[in-house]
C-alpha cells in the first residue's frame, strides 16, 4: 500500500509537469479525484479493509498525500491563469517535490497534539476496572423513548420521580435521556443472563448551570444479572472499585435510599480528605418488574445495578471544585491531567 501511494504521487507529479492548459488540468483532476473512478477515491475505499495497525500508519499518510496533491493542482491552476505564453514553458520546468520522499536530516517541526479530558480519562479508568471484573460495555441512544427512559423502569406518567429528572421532551413520547439507566431494559430484551455490562454515555437534564450542575453530563450505569447475585456482592464490588479508583485506604459507607427501579436501594459515600462524607453513586437490586420488562424471569434470575457520575468522580479525585472547568476548553486546565 505504501508503495502504491508513492508510485501514485510520482505519476501524478509527472503528469502535472506536462500540463499546458486548464482543460488538461481538469482532466488530471478527474483522473485522480473523480468521485466514482478517481485513483485516490479507489484507494480511499480500500482503506477500511486494512487492519487496525495498517490504518493507523497508512491513514495519515494517505490524507497528507491527498492534501498535497490538491494543493499542487491549485498552484498549477494559478500558474496557468497568470502565466504568459512566454513564461508557460518556464512553469513546466518548475521542480515538484515529493511529500513522501523527505530528507531525514532536516530539522523536525514541533507537533501539538490534543489532550484527553479528565472526564473521559475517568470513564476509561472505570471501564478498565470493571473489565477486570468481567464486565463489557456498550453505547446507547441519547434520544430515547419515554417508554425506556421512564415507564419500563417503573417511573410512570404521573410518578413524582419525574419531577426530579427535569426532562427535555422532544415530543410526548421521545426524550433526551435523563440517565443511562434507560439502557437496562433495552439490553436485557436482547441478551440472556449472565449479564455484566456498563453503559457509559451523555445524559441531559434541565439543571441550572452552576459549580456542581450542568444541563448535559456523563453517567456510567452498571448492570449485573445472574441467578445468585446479592446485595453483599453489590456492596463488595463497589467497595473494590472505589478503592481501585481512589486508593486502597479510601473509606466508604452505604445507607438506604429509594429508586423506583431497584429494591432495596442504597447510596454510597466516600470520606473526602476535607473530613466530609461525599455521595458518589446510587445502586440497588434490580426490581423484579424491571427484570420482567426486560423479558427475564424474576423467579429464576436476580440482578443489581448502579449509576455513577464520572464528573463527580473526577472532581473528588483531583480536587476540582467547579464542574464547568471540564467543558470550558481552557488548555491550561486540561493539560494538567
């Protein structure tokens, strides 16, 4: 493939040297950039067939080559437009250099790369910890049906829990999901136990913007379904994950809570370095009705679920006191992580 790219470039530059009219230049453009039969178009269509390793190497080279050849076409078009008949011959003699053949002794250019947002880093770290425990992960729709976001999670049309969600409705039946819990029933409908899966993704609520709230934020939902899971398994798993994430000396505690889709339900707190207990996630045993809505027999299987906010986890881990810092695009902040 690399050899084909180099040969393609050499042939293009050779043809470009022979161009004398704008019509000839247009024919060359179509030959290499035509939508259906262009040489570069055909190469681009073959890139997805390569292995991931080959894509990482050859993809950037191809994109750079494509840009260089387009630029050469523009420069030659400009030359032809401004050149007099006398100077056209001189233009044909203008040396054209290859973008793939380079001088290794030439000084390099400083390359400024992007930097991963700490929220994404936290999501990846949480995924890696749960992967060690046998969990996979899957994305889900950010625009979802009220049926999956609320009703199949035992949050009916008149349920008071809807008041705390502050939902964005697109119409009476479609919403911007308020939590990634909407993926619980969706996943169970198409997968049989045993189930161990995470649902990371963006969620939306009509919260006012302040130091601890945003109208759009991330959440990581976790779901386990088998025939012998218990509340002690859930608490032990969450304690293990929290200690792996914050440190082995991290202190945790749980207390009873209420969620419509789990019974019993708990919230988990960690002891912050300022001496205060901070709530970081909610969890509980999956309600039998939710299992039934997911086409799983609650008489044979049981499960547990949890939901955590990676922004909150990042704020506690790195000592950040304003959630807006994650999304203001300030590189001075991002480059610290």
